[in-house]
C-alpha cells in the first residue's frame, strides 16, 4: 500500500488531496496541518469575514465528512518538525513519525513580523490565518484609530473594511505609491484616489521608526518624526515562504522551496506547491514565487499528477484579484519586464484596464471593474499575447474579438 | 429547511438542505455533491461551481450579474441557463430548485 503525505493543510494541500482522489489514487493519504482548522479559504479573511458577513465554518473548503469519505488521515494542530529524505520519514511536532512514498510540501508562508520594542503590544495585529483574522476582527470592534503598515493587498483591503466600519484609518507605506511592487503608476494612482476619497489618510514614502505603547494609545512614530496614535496597528508588510523544515532537510531553497515545472524539489519523492515555492513555470524564463489562490490550485494539480506518474509541466497563466470598497481589481499575467503600457477606458470613470506589453506582446493586464476584459485578457495571454494595440485602446471594439486581430 | 436537488454528471439526484442566505454552491459542498468544485471558494473568480438551472426554474432564479456573466465565459459549455452556483443565494422562493451540475473539471 502506497502512502503519500501532504504537509500543509491550506489551499494547495487540499488541491493535491482532491486531485489525487479524483484521478484514481486509492491508497493512503495523510494531510498534516499546523493550524487546528481543516483547509479554509484565505481571501475572505480580509474581506467578508472581517466584515462579519461569513463565519469560520463557511470558510472551510470541504466539510469534515469529505475527509472521512475520501479516507484522508488528517493530523491537525501538528507541524512538521524534521524530514529525513533518505529514509523517507517525516517527524511531527508531537513526536510521531510518518513514513512516505511521496511527500508534498504545501507549507505556505508566514507573515513578516516587527521585532522592535513594543512589537508585542496587544494592539499590534497581523493577518495570515483564521486565528489572526478572528483576533483582528475582535480588536477592530473597539478600535477607533486604525493604523495600517503596508499598502499592499492586505493593507488596502483591511483599510477598506475599517473605513467602511467608520474607523479613522491611516495607511503608512514605505514606497512612493501603493501596490508599487505589482502595478503601474496609473493603477496606483487610482487606488490612492479611491482610498483618499473614502477618507483614508495615506502616508507614502513613510517608514515606521519606533513604537511607544501607552495605556491611551500605541504611538506609531514615523521616520519623519510624526506620531500616529493607534488603537490598532495592522502590520501588512509581506510574507516569507515557510521553508525551515525543507532547508534543514538539505532541500534546495532560494526565495522559497525550489521546484521544477513538475513541482519536484531537489530531494527524491519530495514535491512542493503553492506559496512556499520558488517554481519554474514554462511560460517564464526564470523561477519565481507567487502568492495566490490560482498558483496554489494549479501547482497543486501539477504535484498530484507528478505523484501519479503523469508529468504535466506547469504552464498556467497567473491571475489574481482584490476587492476594495466597490472596486474589483483583476490581474492576469506578470508585468515584470514590460516596456509599454496601453490604457483602455478612463480611470476617472472608475472602470478601465491597463495592458502591459513587452515589445509586441501583451504580458499582463490589470482590470478595474471590467471583469469581461479580464476574462478576455486571460485568453489573450494564454494564446501568447499578440494583438493589434490600436484595438486594445479602442473601447468601441469588443475585447472578446481581440484574439482575431 | 429549503431544499435544492442537484443532478450530477451521472444523472444521479442529490437532494440537499440549503438554508436561506447560503449560496447554492455552499449547499452542494456541504451535501457532498460531486462535480461542484468551487476552487476559489465562492469569490466569483473561477468557474468550477458552474451548473445549469432547470428550465422550469430559470425565470424564478434569474440570470447572472455583470461579474458573474463575465466569469461564466470561462466555463465549459456555457448554456442558456448557466449560473455560477456561488452567486445564487438561497431564498424561500427557491425551495425545490432543480439544478444540473456542469462539467467543471
């Protein structure tokens, strides 16, 4: 009897379980998770869940009886502590060991934390998992003054929720525009105007210098000397891939657990998928790390296929979304290395798309309140991205016809 | 408790309790209906909870809004009464709804 073990009970881990059972794998399956929750959706944690519109139970991807019916041995609230890749043996934090034929690391990522004095004040919050979200939600209920460190997706989504709840919100961002890592200036400007229009105070080019906790407020002191009084400080400054066990086991890690297009690591019979990986995608020249639902799902499928002996190289087109106030941002492709931009529509009208091109090819598209354009863009990029740039900018042309150009 | 009957790809019927306020997709997942995958967890960002509303129910349930309509373009074999079940919120008028699971693989 074969036994495959999946380490990390998140979106990628669940996808491996689902794909294995769906493709006819009938032998033993063990799913290890450090959290006490069965696999659940993370995106709603910074949106619906924080707003009280859904419950933890409704965030679970599958109910408990799914794991029973699918004969998945779930070990929750237990972390992997050591991996012996030669002996094919995993040691867990409760001291037990599990021998495997195939192992998939879907350990995800952990938030970057502040380490300065005052960082352990109870008003400092993070947002990665359900427990964080429950804690943040409870704090938010009685917090009048909310300071958010980091204008990435987590920071901006929480800012929107807090502002809609009537809180005083200040976002502090070290870069000179929001979402600088991932979007063009036009898109940054749109979101800056959106948040300011809702009454969020945005402090760009601003860094946290120190924290001074007092009973009345957590004083957030910035590098320009200004002080923000906070009842809650949400730190959203990114994540680090969870690679400790892999690294200690001698598996090659560089900005994540390094995997090829078949999700294989440098150790035999050990694969990895999702947020924890620095992976090869056949569409791109260099391996990279992507934090998204799409990547977790599509890489999870690749890992399952590899375990079943079907080598199916990862070539999915990356896509992503973010919801802030009434705005839905959809992103497809990767914009790194673009050399021109084409804007379709008028940002001030509240709905538009930005096409990132490298030479003749569209390599990425950001769509704001234009879901149909996003879906057409997914097909365009999957097909190689070549099209007539005049048709992209011309809103009289239905983007669905763009592949014909 | 309101009920929804899902007809899966093999033609088998699954009658599920779906409380008012939950999405039809959530009812399918809780009820273990095969073929409703709901990969994005109901965020209207994939198309794997796609199903066909039975003809008799189409006018009661209605059609998709703009975002769902766009997302349905990604679905396999979109038909006249296609819906993403994560976007149908259960209400008393939908009690007895019959819906056929699409090929979501």
